[in-house]
C-alpha cells in the first residue's frame, strides 16, 4: 500500500524544480505537500495543505540574503491568513497575528 505519491515539475528555462507529494490513501494529516527548489537545488518554498483545509506556506531564505531564515504564514480552513511566524538569522522567532 502506498501512503503517498510524489510528482516533480521542472522549470524549462530557470532550472527550478517543484516536488508535489500527495497523500493518496489518507494516512497522513495533510493532503498535499509542495516543495519548490531554486536552480541550485536549495529549498525555496514549502506549501502544506492539511486534511482540515488549513494550510502553512513556508518561505526559506536559501540564498542567505535576508534577515530571516524562514517565514511561515498560517491559514485557517477558510483560507484566511491569521499568523506569520518568522525565524530570524540570530535564531530568535517572532509570532505576529495577521
């Protein structure tokens, strides 16, 4: 029995890649997980859609050019963003209601 299936999409000109993981037999707490990589193979974004309709979108500073390491936006089951969680380069984390 296969718990999930993965699919890859490659950017024809940019060298970027997106990997989509689907929970085909409903054995996970999520239905889809999307992972996008830049042309150098570094994780850029991650988008996880959960069974209850909620979602978390992660944005990684893979190039190390921003003041944050990762920023996540949390969405409720109605698709409304309600919180941003940011982990900064110094290791601290902030939580902001949207």
